[in-house]
């Protein structure tokens, strides 16, 4: 039988998840600020070639959007709504009760 997780272990896991999320968010902000700076600095040099300029613009815009979607998914996992947590707890309790009431057949 699995041992129940202590509150200290639970708190440590929660802090680790928060730490990973804030690290992810920090990297997202830094990288996208760098991309914005590169775009602002170099785009004038490529203004003559509109195809290249459009390609650079699209890549520098799509990166924060696509990465941002994954960041939102990560945030949703870390900061899940209390209703979701309560539902999860109810489901866990339901399965624990079901397992307790299940009589092994020999």
C-alpha cells in the first residue's frame, strides 16, 4: 500500500513546480525582449528585401505567440483553479472508497 504524502513533501513539490514555472516565465521574457531588440535594430537593414523582412517579422512574432501558448498551459497546470483541485480530490476519494469496498475474491 502506498504511504500518504506528508504535508512537507507536498509543500516541497508545490514549491518545485512554482520554481520551474517562474524560471520558464523569466526565460520567456528575456528571450522575447532580445528578439524584440534584434528586430528593432536589424529590421532596417533588411527593409530593401521585403520577402526577407516579412520572414523575419513572422518568425519574431510567431515565437512569442506559440511559446506563450505553452506558457499558459504550464501556468494552468501550476495554478489550477481551486474548483479543479476540489474535483480532483473528490475523484481520488471516490476511487479510494471504491477500492476499499472491493472485496478480493479467492
